[in-house]
């Protein structure tokens, strides 16, 4: 199916849209629930105000992103690095400094 131009609203349930391509599309205010997004690639996207709850993001790679004001809460951080530095080492160093 090809949709070009105009404004359309979709209610999609129990569907397979794998392999779909979205280019120059406004998805603001869209809600995704119980979705398999493994293998997704997002490029040149505005994710300001994005909220992600209860997600498996193992293997996630973020490059050249503006993470100003980003917050991680109650997250499993095993093996996570920032600029090649293990986050667990950064947290341990911070905890030591505050002691």
C-alpha cells in the first residue's frame, strides 16, 4: 500500500508491517504498545519528549544524539558504556567521591 500526502489516522492491531518504510512522516502523538521494533533504524528523527517504559533495549546503539535532560530510572545498566567507559565504573567512582 502506498500513501502519499494528506493527513491520515490509523488504528492498527495484530498486523505485520515489517519492512515498511516511513520517510518525511509526522508521527507526533502516536502511541505504540506491545510492538516488536527489533532491528529498527531511526535516522534524523526528533524524539524530544519521547518516553519509553518497560523496554528491552539490549544492544541499543546511540550515535551523535542530543541527550540533554535525558533521565534513566530503575534501568539495568550491565555492560552499558558512555564513550567507551563502563557506566558501572562511572557510578562507582561517583559513589566513592561522595563518601
